[in-house]
C-alpha cells in the first residue's frame, strides 16, 4: 500500500441500542480501488456503510476521507465533503463513492 488512502476506517464499534454490531472494523480504500464487503445476511455490511456515512453513529473508531477525519460529522456534512452512498440499486447492492 502506498500513498494516502481515499477512505480509511479504523477500529469502528457500532451499536444499535445495547446490541453491538461492529467490533473494531477497519478498511482502507486507495485511489482507483474498488472494494467489496462480503458476508452472510446480518454480518454488518450495511451497518459498515451507514457508519462510514455517519448514518449509524460509531461509538469508537475513526473514518477519514483523504486524511480528514469525518467521523462525528453530520451525514450531510460528510456528503458535502465528497463521500456519497448509492443505496438504491435494484439488485440489492449498495456502495459508497468519493467525488
Ligand atoms: N436499525 C436496526 N436496529 C437494530 N438492529 C439492526 C438494525 N439494522 C440492522 N440491525 C442488525 O444488525 C446486524 C447487521 O445488519 P446489517 O448491517 O443490515 O447486515 P448486512 O447488511 O450484512 O446484511 C443484524 O443482526 C441486524 O439484524
Ligand atoms: Mg445489507
């Protein structure tokens, strides 16, 4: 891996109420790279995307966009920073894109 990641996720813990869903999730996406999250139903793929977009608040951890910390920002501020979520594919897939 070389250079600054476009999106970097470190040690994310996310809860819905008292249920912990994500346990220390980390990933790094480089410029020009496509990443797929794979896992059985209920594994936490959508929750990971929601946490990156600020729609599911992380209790611990950090999301950075080109080196700028965006975790903790409101979702519309994260979107304005250039991180978008396309969650409406007819085939059920969703994804994040950086502009
Ligand atoms: N809004 C919610 N409230 C409570 N639990 C939820 C909510 N959304 C998802 N979950 C639970 O979180 C876990 C992960 O779900 P999800 O992130 O949707 O998984 P995936 O996208 O990998 O199928 C599942 O156990 C699911 O039931
Ligand atoms: Mg899902």
